C-alpha cells in the first residue's frame, strides 16, 4: 500500500457556483461531500440526462496542474478544475475500480474525470481542456463515511 496526501478540499453549493476552499469536510456514503453541489443533487451531472451518472466526489492531482504549466503553459488554481480534492503522490488514473482510503473515509474510483468545455468556461482559462486531457482526475463514490481534512493521508 502506498501513501499520498490531501493538499486541498473544494466545494460549491450549486452548479456553476465558485468553488470554496475548506479545511475539513464530511464525506457521506452514497451522497458525497456535505455542503457540495452533488451532495445536494444540484451538480451538472444531476441535471443533464445526456451525461453519465453523477458520482459523489472528484479528485485531481497537484502534479497534473504542475504538468499543465510545464507542458501547456496553462496555469490553473485547483478550484478552477471544479474537482473536490487536490491530491499529491497519488496516481489517480490507476484507481478506477479500486477502493482507497482518504482520511477517515473509503472511496472507490468509478471513472476518469476528463476535462470539458463547461469546466474551461467556468475556469475562464483558455487551453484548460487540452492541458488536462488524460490527467483531469478521478470520479469516485464514498463507500464508508468519515471526515477528510487537508493534510490527511491517502492510502491506495
């Protein structure tokens, strides 16, 4: 088992609303992060039938944002990615169909979280989609409820 770290946590109360940084959040099995739009079933994936089923939480690697600057000259703040949890030291693409621990909770990877034009428009960052293709993060579901805090370990 390897370890990574939670570097940031972000939630938004409604689809399209700005993401706010929080230090801790309650992850609830089958619901998501308390206070986030998907917990309240107000996210984009909850509203559009042409998109895959909504998941509870999204994660993105800090290393992916660093690579976007290095490889594509595209700088983004973590909240601009619209992802909930910023990780370091975790190969998220390898966690599809796998359970892993984040703080006190257990998540299961569902599918890759490829970037989309909606995310790019909210980020107001040209090139955000191309900068994050195949490194846009992971959609996951909460299996066991618990608290997640900045600085928590991620065991995978």
